[in-house]
C-alpha cells in the first residue's frame, strides 16, 4: 500500500478535454493512482462543477491476485490467480467483439506497475489504473472453491449524495454506490435468466472502495461439487457471455454521479505538496 | 550370635526409617493444607462465567446460500463486557468448528482479546459521575484534552468501538474467498450487535497488528459498523439506503 493511496486525494475527473468524448482507446495506463494529491484553490463561486466524464465503451477488468499472491487454493492443481486471469481473457475477447475497449490491470501472472519495471503492483495501483480509464464498469474478478455458481458483490460503503471536489481515497466508491447497485441488480437478473446459481451481496474487498466507476466484485465458484469444475471452459464461457451481454445494455444506462459544489470554506484547502504528502485518512 | 556393631547399625537404620516416615507424613499434611488454601481463595479466571446460562443470539452464516440467520443459544457469559464480547465470538467460532457446519472454520481459539473503547476515540474519557450514566448503564464520555477535529463519533451516548484481536493461527487457517471471509466478518458483527448493542463500530487486529485482509480478500483495515447483518436486516438497510 502506497502512502499516495492513503492520502486524501482529489477527484480524478479533472480529465483532459480529449477524454470528455468517448475515445476509441482508453487513457494510457498510469504509473500511479489516477487521483492526485489535493491542491485546490478557493472557488471563485459555488457553481456546480461539470459532470464526470464516462467512457461508455471502456470496461476495466481486474483479475485479482497474481505473482507471489496466488489467492485461494481452488484444488490441488488450481490456484485462484490463474482462474481469474483465464476468465478475464475470456471476457476481454467477448467484450472486444462487442465494441468495447477493455483495460486490464494485469495480462500476465505477475502484475507490474506500468513505466516502473520491476515494481510490484499494489491494490491502490490497480485502482489507479481503473480510475484513469473513466470506465462504464469496473469488474474485480475473484474465484473461490467454496459455494457454487457466481457470487456478486458491490462495496459495503453507504451511498453519498454526490462526488465531492475532494474525494477520500478509501471511500471514493461512495458516490458511485447507486450506479454499482443498479449494475449489480441488472447483472443478477442476467445470471438468473442464464440459469446460473447466484449469490448477491455487499463486501469490503480492496480496492473496490477506491474505485470511481460502477464497480462489482465477481467471484467465480465451481459449477458443482467438484472444485475443478471451475476450470470448465463451457462453464466459464457461460459466465463470461452473461456478463458481456449485460454490459452491452449497461453502457447506455450508466450515469455519472452528481458533483457536489465546493463549499465556500474551501479556502482552507491551500495545500502545499508537503501537506498533501503527509495527509492521512 | 549378633555382633554388637551389627546391632548398632540395625537400630540406626530403624531410627532413620521412622524419621523419614514422620517427615513424609508432615510434608503430606503441609501439601494438603496448601491445596485447601488455594481452594478457599477465588482463583477462577476473570472471564469465566459466574452467572446462570442466558439466551444469546448468534448470527450464523451459511456458505450454501450466502445468508446469515439468527440462532438462539443458552450460554453462560461473564459479566465483564470485554470478556463477554470475547466469549460470544469464541462460542460463535466454536459453532462453525462443529462437524456439518454450514460455514466450516478450523477449530481452536480465534480471539486473543476484545477491547471495548468508548467513542469518540481521541481525547475523551468516560464520565464516572452518576448523572452521566445513561439508560442501560452506559456512561457518557467527556473531553479531557484538545479534541481531534474529526474524531470517530458515537451515534448514541455510550457508544463503543470494539477492537477484536484475532489469533494468527485462526486467521492463517481461515478458508480463502470473498464470500467465506465476508460471512465470517458479518457473522461476528451481527452477533456483537445483537448481544452488545453499545458496540457501534468494530476494528480487527491479528496478533495485535493491523493486517490487510482476513485470508486474502476481506478488508481488515477498515472500521466496520456493528449492524444487523442477517439477511432480513441487510435487506431492510439496503432498502433504506436506496
């Protein structure tokens, strides 16, 4: 966990103008979290900021774990990190075929920080990549040997009224909770139509609380009693098809949260770089 | 004919045997007196139950459908709230270690200690005056130093933060997965909420240290609200938030 990630951060929507229209390619993967340290001047008037831009054709996939972090032991021969990566590749193919641009936080066993070869990627780095993409949906992929079917979770944070000018890194998802809940409901309905067993709930799994996009944790469990059935290609394909199909309709429904106007007392936020670096949640 | 020196040796041995017998009897009596003295003192552990069994609610998790359902148990609990919270969690984890449990966890001690801290956290202490005692016997807090500008506030007077220090042996053997880890935490939160309503928030430590996750997934760094985590309670709270 980086100190950067723990600092209170500014909302990342101060995107370059080019990102305000849906680009054909996502923003370049960053080497640090999207949100940058607080450095705000006092607002000249309490006008409501512009809406947060969303790239409706961009989906972020985060295959959890990787490298020395194997995740859970699914069976004698299967570990979680391999299952999540396989499902992510399958999803990427299906989403790309449907016109999406897919941003993945890792494409190999060991995740690495972009532009910083050899550096291990933290969970905050993954959130930074996702936040830079301004995606229509962010899916954190997990796998487990317990239970069966698909487990779907959104963040346990309570919904906030809107996205403030300065967003706490650890609760950045709060403004997106209504959208995440809506996506979870529609995804659950899609799984139900597909005949896949589903458990939908809330969970606190890092880095979902730091994501500034409609975000869900999708945990793949075995299809039956045999834990190795989680590797079944037909089963994974059914799950991926269901998710990809639902995201096609979701891209036209996603709405950014309202942005809250900066309070007049924001003059106190004349942060210096050292202030921002030393900020604690 | 027995010689004189042989008779002297014989009687010396007899005297030694009798002397040792007397010494043995005396030491035995002293040992009995020490044991009796220990038995007379109150040497029971602090968290041993001293009251009759009472009905408590355990929020039990089910891996099959991801649900949490309340279940009543008759359990003798200690009076001290800290020990009471620890005993509740120990009984909860013991239920999961039973054969056929719907949320199987490894047997053994899970909790090293539970600390109940009055809210708000910084620069406050409990007010021991009788006028500060609220309904239910909970005591209000008063500032004793320059207060934190943004402290964790209590929702009700007497609200407390429970800091649960888990054993690393339990955490290291805990099954890994979002669902199974979340159910364990929600089960603990719900059980504390149902039986110790003054607990408003919960934090977890492992062997006294902060740890990122329970078994690779569920966040252990955040502060959890102690709320009704049963399926019906969660649905109701979601309905309110939406």
